[in-house]
């Protein structure tokens, strides 16, 4: 299919900027080579075979899938560069893996680069790839770019499907563009499409992210939750077998707050999607009244809160400054005999030792995060107690969870900084390195305190910070 006579100017500019920055980026890249070793093409055949991690397109596609599965999205561009250097011609599956990886890693510039490379090789992106690209725009809260991608699809004669419009709706919702969200809803309605639970979740997110929050926010949220219970023709058309094969769930494609929990299959009742988003919004906005109204509505539907909803209830109380209420909520839930999810503990709470032993790590994590809100002396102690309980039960902090906790704890301006130090020590004991923003916040927090320049902890954190900054500090 011949390319369109002219792409949208802003999208064309974005793609052009991606190409213009390629040369500058080459000097900064090389992370993958540092992992697998240098690739000296003047080496002997035997030595080259040992250093080379892929020889053909199938092997490279496997490498790309592995990098995405291990959340090393920042290495995809390096692998692609090596592929080009080896003279291996990428195919459609290659670009599909690359675009999926950049979407999961929220790397918008890399996504545009790969789409542009694909077009250069004469491969026209299909509707699924465009949907991934719109989703990436949503993760980056760039609704302008998402709208322009839809215009490009029309120019390229790629027919949008139901997922395209839901992706676009949620991308605009992430940016708080309520006007655009309602325009998309009108277009879908005019086309004879009803709204499904993911559309109503997007509407809730759009109202939450709009600045300022609408006065009728509570009323609208309850209305959308009620409407989401109705059957819609979109329900049977939203899932895509190709997405399932690529390991992309609907929640991840539409950037819903439950995406991570669906992926990890943690105590989540997927039919309650609108409820999940509503409780999440109430927790973010510290809206205890809305949270309690949602609980009543859930009870009238003869449904019980799942693990994710319980986490949001605890988070809502913590964000509102009522840690005791959050602790009591968790204890009541534990005494009910229902299964306890591990993440709940990261948000809460100073309790007796025996109570901690009966709690699962995800609940402890939720409790610890919530307890650090406001950085009160009692809250920081609660958070540390939760982390101690997790450690005593041999539950280690993974890079994402540990980094999130360290980033929060590093914001403490007064006190002994013991919680941040403890989180750092827990991660180092497992040879887990936090992400750059968390290490940077922790390093700056240490520098603000009266610590000798030759302190062993400060030197180690400084070295880690410099290493991460040299590798990833200049990457988008």
C-alpha cells in the first residue's frame, strides 16, 4: 500500500525528532552490550560465536521477548541496533515485539522510532500495532499524540476497531481531557456501539484527572459504576486473541490501575473493573465518603470486596490521615476468615507481632506505603514494622516494589531516615538495585543529613547513583 500523501504535521514532526536524535543517542546506548559483552567483529570466529547472543531473526525475536518479560524495556533499542549491525532483516513479528515492549515500558519515543523503522522497510503497521501505540501515548499522558495517531490510521487506510476507540478514550482520560472523552463516547454511540466496563472505567479516570475535579465527581462515579453493570455489545468484541498471544491484557492495554494485578493474578475479580477504578480514584483523592458509598453499592449488589478493593480502602484511610481506621479495617478483614493478599501490608500499620505474622506480604506492602503518608513518627514506625514482618517471613522486595517504597521513604525530611535505610539494606541484601529515580531521591536525602563524606553507605549509594545515571540518565 503506498504511503499517504501527507501525515499529520505534528506526528510527522515527532517522528522526525526521533530520527534526529538517533545519532546523539548512539553515544549513550550500549547497555545491552555491557550485559552480554562487547561485540568485536574482528575477533576470531570461535570468539565471535561465544559473544554473539543471536544469529538470525528468530533468535533475535526470542531475545526481544525475553527482555520485555524481564522488564528490561530500556535494552530493546540496543538489541535492535545489534540486529541491524549483524545484517539481520527484522520482520513484522520483530516490530510487534518491539512495540509491545516499548508500550509496557512507557517508552513513547522508542515506540515511534520502531514504527518509523517499520515503515521505512515497507511494512505497514496494522490496527493492533496502532492500538499499542495509542496505549503508549496514554501511559505517557500525551492525548494530543494519541488523537494524531488515529488521523494517521485514516490516512494509511487502516480501519480502527473497537479496541482502538477504547484505547483512545482511556488515553484521553489519563490526560484529564474530559471533552475529548465525551466526544469519543458520542462517536461510539453514533456508530451503534455501546460502552463496556473499560469505557466506564475510562470515564471515571477522566473525571478524576480533570483539573479541577468536577463538583459532581461523586455522583458521576456512582452513575458510571451502575451503568457498567449493563450488558453491552462491546463486551464480546473487546478481547483480541493476538493481544493474548503477546501477553497484553485488556487492563494493560487501556492503562487501568489493575493492570499489574491482573498480570500477577493477585486476588482480583475482573468483572468488578468499574468498582476497582472507582475505589482507586477515591483513594487517590482521599475521598472517604465516596469510598463508603461504593462499599454500600457493592453490598447491595451482593458482592464482597476483593483484595484490590481492600487495598484501596486501606490506602484511602491512610491518605486521609486516619491510620488507626486503616489498621482496624485490615484487622477486621483478617478476622473475617477471608484470604489475605500480600500487598496490603505495604500500606499500614503498627500492630502486635502475632498480627504481623498472620498477614501476607501484599497487605504489608500496602500498609507500609500508606503509613508513610505525612511522614509522622508513628506512621514511619508502622511502615518499618510492616517491612520487618515481611523480612522475617522471607518475602523479598522485587525491584518495582522496593523502588516504590524507597522513593516514598526517601521523602522524609526529619527523623532518623531509618525506614529509607532499612529498605535500601533489604534490597542490597538480595542484590536488587532500585531504579534511578528512587536511588536519586535516596542519595539526595542522605546528602541533606550530617553524614561524613567517607561514610560507607553514602559512598555505596553515590557509586550506584553514578552508575545508573551514566547508563540511563540521558535515555527517554
